[in-house]
C-alpha cells in the first residue's frame, strides 16, 4: 500500500520518502497475503460501498500491471483466472443459492453451475461437489511479486526508500503533522505524512486519541504448496466455506486462511494447517499430493466496521491508508489514487472510508 502510494505520488511530481521497518519492503502482511482480486466473490449485502470500491480497484489492475512491468522490468504475477465458489453439501448449496441471487440482483457477472458443469471446468474437483458459482471477473496476483515490482519502480522514479527504520511517532505542531521521529531519535520533516502501517498502526505515537484510527490484528494461517507435476491441477481460484485455494499459474498454490482473534500472535499450529487441508481435500482430493513449501501466519489490519480508512483525518497534513482487512492487495490501486488525489488537492474520499468516522471509537472487532 505504501509503495503504491509513493510511486503514484512521485509520478505526480511530489518528493517522497518511504520509511520501511523491515529489511525487505512488504515483509509483513503483504508477504503473507494470498492475492485474490475478488470483489464479486467477497460481496456482502451490508458492505456494498466496499464492493463498489473493490470493483473500481480491480478494473484498474490490468493497466497498473502493464505500467508497473514497464517501469520495473519485473513480472507482478497477475493471473486472469476467475473464481469458483463451491458447496460440499445441501446446507452449503442452499447458502450458495442465496449468494447467487444477491449477485444477480446487483448486476454482477456470476454463473450457476451444476456439479457436472463445474467438473468440466476443473476436472480435479471431487464428485461430492453439490453446486458451484463461476465468477469470471475475479482474478489473482502474487503479492510478493507485486511488492518487489513496486519497490523497484519507486526507486527508479526518484523515491527515497529507507529500509530497516521504525517510525516511533508522528510530530504534530499547531494541529498539523510536521514529519515523524524514528525509533533512534532521528527527525524526518515532511509537509505531509501518510500512514500505511497496517496492523501495527496503533504502535505509532504522537496523535491525539480523538484523531486516531482504531486498528486490531486478525490472524490468518496460510500454506504455500507446489505440484511437482507442474501447473494444471486447478486453473481457477477455489473458494469454499472455511478457506480458499489460489493457483499461481505455474504449479504453485496458496491455501488459506484461518480467521483468529489472537492479537499479534503469528505462530503456526497443527490444528490450523489441518483445518485448511481438510476443507480443501473435501473438494479437491489431489491437494494431498502437493508439496508443502511454507507454513506461515499473517496479521490482517481490521477496523471496527471492517472498512478501510483512506485519506485525510482530523490532523492536518496527516493521511491514512490503513484498515484494509482482507482486501489490502485488491484495494491497492484505488487507495493509491485516492490518497495521492488528497495529497495534491484533487478528488474526494467517499464518506464511508473517511478516517474521521472513528473519532472516539476503540479498536474492537465488528
């Protein structure tokens, strides 16, 4: 998120410094994310503004990827693959039927498939599959490749990228952000400060309580696997109750993810891995033949209403790009455009995502 904002800001002629606490840019939540670009699959009736923001962002991805490839010389890992939502039993099929009706009522592209039709598209699916929805306009990207390309693009566009530095606090004087202080005491002055601090947002000090955005971490355990036989086992993202399997297009897959309210705990448990593999096995039995490359856990940055905080807040000169929860990779292009528009005085932030809506609200789960 921070790299994308920096890149777009530099393109608009702003002088930008990125302060990255890790030794490798994006080594936190971005490195663990699965990278589903799925506003239609993830549509919730009570979160329609978020769906519309996601649709706008996913439409921006093809041009972003092309531009980023040219600027960095790297492949951002974009895959036009579509999604299958799958039901394993009668109850799940009934629920999936309601999901179909919701998307149809909103005019979204969705196709209802019988088990035989779904298995013609993805032959490795289990005969026990009861019903599926095909969503052709949801795609995926490899967040690690995307982050690497963004890091290369920002440095070639004149952005100063400092790694291994931790921001301790935002410096505020006369009601306006004037820069930040690093953990070692160094002062970095700036006319504008953008916080893209993810699940660790509340560790940044210096802001009055009424101006803060409440963020809490939601743990997600995830597995990375590969097929020794190469690609082909699954060509679309497969989503089921309790998880998803994302193909990378080259024989690698990402299986995730648990949803756990455990603070900043990032341990990986046998129970979490078992739950994910069991859910996938019931729909794709061949998943047991894949080789496990990595087990990890990340922290999703969630707000009390599960929607992001984007743009200017209550402190002048301070801009927010936090709280994207499960949609951080999806919402990267649109968030960058909105934040840079605010930095340059162009465009407006939708009220549903204004950081000021959290005045006086504590960081508790919705």
